[in-house]
C-alpha cells in the first residue's frame, strides 16, 4: 500500500473490447524486421487483430511478444490489389505519410472501419499506393529529424485511432 492509501498492480489484465476492432494495418515491405515486430506489438496492445504485410518479413517474437498470437498477419506480394478490395468492402484507406494535402493526425476524424497504411522507413508510401488512399495523415514534428521512425509513428497513430474510436470496435 502507498502513502495515499492505494495499492498499485503492475501488469494489469487487458481491457475488454466487446468486439474486434475494424482497423486493419497495411505495411509495404519494411526495411527492418525490428520495426515490423514493434508495429505488431503495438497493434496487439490496441486490440487490432489483422495486419497485411508485404514481402518476406520475419516477425521477432521477443519484440512482438504475445501479439504474434493475437494479430492475424496476412503476407501479400503487393498492397494495391488488397487495398482496392478493402475499399470495395467499405473500408476507409488512410495513409500515414508526410505528403501534399496531408492532414494533421490530431485533427483527422477516424471512422472505425479504417485501413491504416504505413510507409516504408526510407521511401514512404509509394505513389501507386498513395493514389489509392482516401486520406493522408501526418504527425506534426517540431524538431529534427523531420519524421518519426515508422514503428513509433504507427504507435502514435494507433493511439489516436483508439482514443477517437473508444474501447469498442
């Protein structure tokens, strides 16, 4: 017990979600398996159950931890066909990228049924994918370097999505 009269519990159990989140994370081939593994871990923490990943990545279980068992990871050769299908299925496609006409992440109104498209660490989101997106959001940067690491940026965006969409779907 602390001086305030409260006892603290470390590693509380996960909060309940009444249903699976409708957020899908889509990643191009990533340069770093560490970044991808960190994205998987953040997805798991946020209750995301589906990721689409291109290339032949190896998810490091020591980094992703239990999220490897919670997040279904679909391996694809290319994002555009998958994104087109998800758009047909009623998903809003939102890219996380610094681009012309991008909106601040903190002013963007997420809808529950969203695909968050993450950019490659060095190359960002390729033009063919950018042209498929409904919206592009960016995280304001106030110093250098001029952008966040891909895994960090994804974690920030996931947090904002969860903040807006609540603890349901």
